[in-house]
């Protein structure tokens, strides 16, 4: 039976009708030899010379450096070359490549089209050969900022998501430009690619063109013998316009396909301009997938033969000396080809430099006291008035997980329309349903597709937007982790930082059980990514402001985690809120209880909801028969951690207790232990954290079972203060004497500087601290004997 149309169904469930109604097919076109558009004599000559030069690159560079991917660059060359030639570099986006291992193709095209930007590594094909895969040369996989490469890739399946974010961003900003991205067949097997394809058609990103290089060869086998490999059908099934090119190494067929794609996009633009809706989420356009059937090693006879007959796989290994000699003997010498190609390159270089090329490395300002400079029509159903931002401060109970979005980000969205929220079907859990009510076209449900969500956000930042992603901590640290890592790597080269909001962290998920207990969310040891956790709603407000400042600069991303549970707002002993309207979040640890000097006997280091239990514990400790004065540090910035505060606490109190709703391995306690080890600090450390998964139960019960409640904290403090043998002046002097040397060797060297400054410049501080450690010296006659120590040690064997 043929599939019916939704309007003909009377008794079908509403789900059936809705799905059928939403399924609008795009066009599906085949381009063959009869459709090919002949090239002019000059264009044909330039193409052949460029192809010859690339053949030299893929033969010589991998051979010289004993590493590289020779086959793929040749199969993808023809489509990629004509995309470069076809697009306007002052309007259209720079070419993105999802298969980053085709780096020689990218570097070659940068030189051929005059986009080297003075980079000596791209000064000539010979320079590319000489510097390929060398420490100070060109990397093995593409990196942002080399020529006009906009985004670095290597891990497969990420490029389409990044391009989708760019395409959506341009749509939202009402900016022109086509977004082209190369996809390879092994690359397309990553599940994230389908996440992007399904969303792209729903969002109507008709400015997005994915160029599929399908040579049916991957590293270990043929895709057609590995998976269901008809990607054109998959793209068509997800609502894309599809153009299949019978021979993707035929220039005429490639040019015909690009022309047809232009016609499709032009028609889509006409439809969109006549549409009454301004909502970018419901555009009538369709993205385009061009599937080029190509040959691995195109242009080198024995490589082509192997690809066509199932012979040697030239995907990921250099040619042998004999193969290289054979291939080079059939090519025009490199220097001759370069000399002949130079007039064409000069022409392309002038075209590239004739105006301002499209920017993707975009610095932004984030000023809360003035409206953003984005000019974009606002939906008539909205009444969004620009006003001076005012932070919301409350003394009433709340939940940081909801207030971060529903109150604070929403308030920032009202004064800056560059802020866009992407969520993985969980808006209400993070308070973003409130944002969606006021800004429906700025809160996008990407579906249950966290990997695509993060990389899409990075693409949006490359258009000048300020993106926020939201899902549960269990998902944005696991399903999306590979993307967070790649974004972090790219932040070192270009501006693509994003905010990742992850709620329901740790045991706070309660009855949801162990599958949702994300216990490793702090363990994100990247170089351009900060990890935060607010202790209450008011601190979350200041975090939101600073997070947007960071991603506006662009070279850092931020993870903000919060528990599911609600809480009181933190207050000082006199009842005033701790994090008021004048509080500025700068990543430093906050002293929320204690005197902050050697009168404190123990320091409780904690974060998030643990701060509330620690404060309760300090009150209980004061009520003991022998009261204990405890310091509480709220370490709300876990990465990079404020090591100065840890050193000061260790040397002023001698006892550190870390309380965290997190795995004891890899979290806050691990960072504190690393600081103790790096600086040889004479102190004790007790870890109160998670060491296994827990059953379904109310979060308060789970906290008790895990030993994170106030009573457990009190018991730990008593044990540490009263049962440990103390160090003395010699231990203190040893630590201080080597502090600077150890700082130079430590990864915490930047954040330890304030404590060194305190030791040097605060009058009397070092002297008082040394006197304190003199008083901790244990008299020789009170030291335990060897017999006593052996007895104590043997207790563990009973």
C-alpha cells in the first residue's frame, strides 16, 4: 500500500497525522555526463594545473614525513576546488571540512586561491611539503586560523553540526552568505551527523550546503560493505534537497551540480521573502546535500585502480618510495606547474583581497549598560523593551538550576538579543520555558541530540551570537564530551566559546537512580574551558553575567553545573545575603564562614549545595562540648581552581575536608590533593565524596547514605582535629622555602600568585603564620614510639 497523505486519514492517531504532515520532501536530482557544463579553456587549464599540484602534495608530503592521508584529498579535490572558485569570499562562509584528515587538500586550496594571509607555511606548495606534520609547521589535521580555515576538525562527524550553527546564526541575524561543508563517507557514519541533518531541514537552513565526497573507501574497509551506505537517500529522507553527481571528479558535472544548488537556494529565498512569518524556526527553505561519487586517489592511475578493484587501501598511509617515484614520473614537474598556475592564483588572490573576507573569528563586547548592536526585526507578538539591566537578588528560597535560566539569563536576553538558547528537549527543567515564553524564536529545542547541540552552538558563536546550551549534567558531560573537547581545542585558535548549563548533577537526581547520577561533571580538564557551580541563586546571577563576558571575548567556554534540589539563599551570620547586587564573580573561592586566620581549626572546602551543609556543620561544631571553629570555603570555580585560597587554608588551619556531591576521584578533592602535593603542604586531607553508584531514593536520603550531610561533616571535622599528629615549624618552613620553585613547576602557578603576594606584602602575616606553626610542633617525648606505630598499623590487618 502506498503511504497516504495526512488529510486522508480519519481514524489514525493524532501522532500519525502530525508526523505525516510534517514530512515535506525536498527535490532529488541526478547529474550525469549529459548534464555536465563544459569549462572554458582557461578554467580547464587552471583546474588541471591545480590538480597536478595537489598530486605532488599528497605524494611528497606524506612520504617525506612518513605520515598522512594521500587518497582522500584527491577524491574530494574537484568538488572542493569549484566551491572555492564558485563562492564570494566577501559574502559566503569559508569552506568547512568535517574530515580534518584531508588537511593537504585544505592547505593546497589555501595556497591556490591566495588565502595564505602571509603564512610562510602556505607560501608555496614546496613550503607545504616541507612543513607538513612538523612541530612548527602545518598540523596533520586542519586547524582554525591557517589561511581562512574557520574551524579545526579531526574527530569525525563534527563539521556538519558546526556548519549548521553558522547557517542558523546567519538566518537569525538576517545576514547573507552560503555555508559550505565537506563530508566524507566514513565521516558520515557518526550518529551526530544524522542529528544535524534532521534538525537542519526542520530549521529551514536553506543557506547550508553539505558536499559529500563518497569514494566508498575508509580506513578499514569499504563503507558499502560496512554499513547501509546510501547517504543520499538518508539525506532525502530527512527533508533535504539532494543532488547526486554520477562522477564527482568530472569538473563539468560538479559545476552543473553547484549551479543547480544555486537555483534551489534562489527559489527558496523567493519563498521565504513572500512568507509572512519572521520566525527563523519555521522557514520554508531546505538545506542542500550534494553527493559526489568519486574515486580514491583520482589522477594517479594505480591508486584509482586499487580503489576500483578493491586493491591496496591508500586512505591513511603514505605511498612507498617506489610508488611515489612511479607517480611523480607521470606528472608535470612541480616547479613548472606552479609557475604556470601563478597567473590564476594571482587572479584569485586579488579577488580574495578585493574586499573584507567573511569573518568567523569575531570579538564581541558585552556591556550590560547599553543595548546590543544587533539589529533584527522583533516578532509582533512580543513586547521586548530594551532597558538598563538590573540583577535580581532574592532572600527567599529558590533553586539555582531554574533561576539561572528563568530569571538571570532571561533578564540578560531582554537587553541583548544576541543571546540564543539551545536545549535538548528539557527547557522546563532548567527554567528556559520561561525564556521561551518571552523569546520564542530564541529558545530552540534541538531534540535529544546533545552532541549536535554543543557543536552547533560553537558555529553560532562564529557568526557573532552568544549561545547557551542546556541539558542534564549526565548528558552534556558524556554524550557531548567529544564536542566540548573539540570546541576547547578550537578556542585556542579562534573565538567559538559557549556556555553549557548542566543541571541535576550528582545525587540530587534522587529517585531517577544511578543512570542519571552524573558523578564526574567536574572532571573536564580542558585548557580553554572553565567549570563552575553556584552555591545559590544570587551567585548564579553573577555567574551568568561573567559567563557572557567570557564567551563574548570568545576564547573560553564555560560549564555551569547545579543540583536538582532547591535551597535557601546563602546569608551571613547577621542574616544579610552573601551574594548581593555588588558581588562580582571572578572565580576566587569565597570565605563564607570562619575568621580567615589561624583561629580556624579546620577548613571545609565545598561547592554548590554542599556549602549549605557545611554551614550547618559549623553551627553544630560550635555547639560541641569542646567547640571547633571551622572555616568554610565556597569553591564555585572548580576549574581553574583558586589555589591561593587552598594554600592559605592549609597553612592557617592544617586540616582540609573536601565535601562534594561528586566522585572523590577527579573532582574537587583531587584538585585539592594535587595542590597539596605540588606545594608539599604540611596538612591533612579528608575526602567526603562519592565512591560508587547509589539506589533510587530521595536526594536527602542519598546524601545521608553517602556521608555528605552535616552530621557526617561534623564527625569528619572532629576526627581530623583531634586524632592527627601535628607538623611543626620545620614542615612550614620547608613548604614556604620551596613555594616559588614549586609554583614554577605546578599547573596552579597562575592562581597561587595572590598567596605569594600576601606572604610578601602583608605586614606581619608571614611572622604570625610561622609562630602558629611553632605552636603546632609536637614535643619529642610525646611522639609515638615505633612500637605504638606498629600496633596502630597492625589494626588494619585485624
